[in-house]
């Protein structure tokens, strides 16, 4: 699969609908052709200390950000006809479904693939774990800004391309 969109969400709190940033990397014919990043005003709009400690985002960062429906209106045309790839896809797909539901938007039925599962099949016990930064390093990608949605989506795209060669 050489045409896909790698996607990563960060959330503001324990609710999957609380997406506060998104990173998308569009790959066509095995080449990165576009990158997209946006902050999102989360729903519900509060930040837990736990999530802020992970990604560093706070309510101040997303105070003036667009809500999900407006951000997704910019993203959806870019994803037309593409499968989505995420590292630990049940999390990102769960976020996408939850935020669509929170805003009462019809879910378009995106097809998700998981680079973490692919890593487990490919590397097995060769790696100490199959976390994004571990797998990215094994695939030759230097993930400098882990838990920034675009950096994580770039790492995911690189992993997928490496493991599906």
C-alpha cells in the first residue's frame, strides 16, 4: 500500500472526543506529498495534568483554535479515497469516531491500518517494545518531537513505508 494518510491525534483529557491536535501526512506512490497540522479546541474543553505532561498542550494553546468540525472540513478532502494508518490505530480511530459522535457528524467509515500491529508481526521480540519511538528508531527515523501530532504522523508514515516495502 503506497497511497495512504498517516494520522495522529493528541487529546486534552481522558475523553477520546477531546482531540486537541491532529497531524496528517499524505503519501502517494510511496512519497510524502503533503503534511497538515492543526490545533483543535477540544470537546470537552479541559486539560488533564496527565495529558498536558505528555504533549505539553494546555487550554491556552487551543483557546482560539477552531473546533473539530471546522478543522475536519479542511482535512476531509485531503483524505478522499485514502486508507488511514496510525500507530496504535485503535486509539486514533477511537478518537475519530468519538469526536464525530460528539458533534453528531455522520462517520464516513474510514479504513484504518495499524503500524504498531505491523511492527509486532515484522519485528516480534527483536524489539523491547513496539512504542512509536522504538519502532521509528528501528526503521531509521529520528523522532525528535514525540507526542507532537505531526511528528508522530511523520514517524508513522515512515514506519509504514519501511515495513511494506
